[in-house]
C-alpha cells in the first residue's frame, strides 16, 4: 500500500522575482551610498586634513576593500548556499550587509578618535563586501532556478535591476539631503541618514525572503544526494576554466560601471568644475537609462543567446572607450549628459544577461559558489581599483588614457566570450 507524499509548495513567480529584486536593491543601495560618501564625505571627515587629493585617494582605497572581501563572502556564503540552501544563505547575507552599513552611520570621525576612525571605516567596508559577495549569486539563482527554460534571462535580469534601483535610491538620498540642509549640517550629521535608513530596507527584505521556499534545482541536488563537501575546492579543482573565463567575461561590465559612477563623480566635481548637486542629478538621469536597458537586454539574450548579446555589447564598450576623453573632457553639461547616458545604457545591456550567463556555466551542486566567485573575482580586477587607476591615468596622461583602459578591458571580455563557446555556456543547463 503506497502512501501519498504531499507535493512541495512551489514558489510563486511574483514572490520569487520580488524577493530577488528587493534583496539586491537593498544590497546595492548599501554598497553605493558608501561609493558616493567615499567621494563626497569620507575624505573630509575620516582622514587627516591637509592634502585633499591624498585624502580622496585614501578614501577610494577603503572603497576598494569591499571588492577583496567579496570573494571571501562568495566562498563562505557559497559554501552554505550549496550545502544548506539558497534561502537561509540569502537571509544571512542580507543581515551581514545591513548591519555593516548601519554601523558606518554610527562611526565617530577622525576629529573624534583619530586614526581609529578610518580603520573602523575599513572594517565596516569589509563587512559590506562580505555580505554582497554572498548576496548577488544567491539572488540570481533564486530567480534563474525558478525560471522556465525559455525565460531564464528574463527572470535573471530581476536581481540585476537591483543595481540601478539601489544606485537611484542612494544618489537620490544624497541629492535630497543636499537640497534640504546646508553643508555644515550635512557634514555634521546629515551624511549619516542614508546609512541608518538602511535598517528599514533590511526589515522589508527579510520579511519577503523568509516567505520563499527552496529553489527546484537545489531541491533536486538534495534529492539525488549530489551535494559536495567543499564547493569552493570543487570549483577550483574541476571548473577552473569556467572560473577564469567567466571572470574575464564580466571584467568590462565592472570597469565601465565604476568609471561611469565613482570616477566620473570624483573627476567631474573636482577637475571639471561641476557642482555636487548638478552632477548627482546628471548621474540619476543616466541611471534611469541603465535600468531601462536591462529588460530589453534580457529579451535579446533569451532570443539570441546570452553569449551573442554579451559579444555585441562588449564590442560597443570597446568603441565607447575611444570617445571617453572627447565627450567627458569637453567639460560642458551637454557633453557630460551624452557621455553619462551612453555609458550607462551600455552598462544596462551588458549587466542584464551577465548573471544568467555566469550561473549557466556551473552545475547546480556548485552553482552558488561558482557564479559568486566568478562575479566577485571580476569585481577585484574590474572595479576595486578602477577609480584609483582611472584617477592616476587621468592625472598623469589625460582623460583619453582612461578610455583606452576601458577599451582594453572590453577587448579582454570579448576574447573570453569567444573562448567560452556555446557548449560551455549551455553545459549546466543540460544538467537540468
């Protein structure tokens, strides 16, 4: 006599997509408010007064710390994501990021505790990187592992939308504070508001994520007894090719984004003479185009393939690099607007299908770890030092050299995409 086993409740598509979107929105909001403050606030409050340029470079160095923490977060959270499950790991990653961000809003400044201030700031920044290192991969898998095969890129673009939404919220918050209070109040206490406000967003994110169930792909891994003991070691041993090529595939995405955001804000408000409010407004307009181009990028990726879509946009980024100096260096608001909008449209077209492509390169039993490590190794190579390198290049060799740097990164990504091949990009999908 057989006993009927109740069917496992399936996640509703709306719940899955909202849970993946809200989490990455919160994580990227937290991440970007630091990026904005690293240019506008921290050089003045957390480092010794004297040389403003040196203080900015030191602040950008703390900004880079998170990118070196992200692979650590990928390995730690990826281990539990591939061993315990996507849901519990995503909750832990969100808490790690949220607590680190709130603590930044409570830190005493250099004037209060001296050199301990930048050290504590760096420690909290490490915590932010640790959390985001575990967040991104899990959010992408939450979406793609619940997706119909023909809509995998469409589902996978929802966590990617968290980046423009998080950036818009962070930039909009700083812009609003600049309008509502004088500089004296902003630098005295107003800058803390965006960091402390993260607590409200984290509560919303936790509520949504606690309502979801495990993804079908991971449930199959459990049912088949296919979990590996140490996912990170398995990735390094059995999937080195995918790890290296995937890292290079994502390189241009990171370089173009952080040149258009952190470097452009720093250079535009210091060397080109734009006001803080004017340039933040310009960035917010450009970020709208970033968000608007992600959905069509997913449609193209589902129709023509993730690899083909990424090849086309990587070639376009290489060409855009040659226009970097003439457009941004013109110094006019109109030229800067064309530059920012064009650059952020390219970011949207490359960022939209990226998560799905990287996830599909790894089998389900190590997919959380593999996709996260790949994405975050690319963050080290393409983002952690990009504002620093770009500032040094522009100072010593002019703005066109920053564009050459971007073109070189795009060519590396293009070559990696050509080496990946259709078979590699579809290998994990065949396992399903």
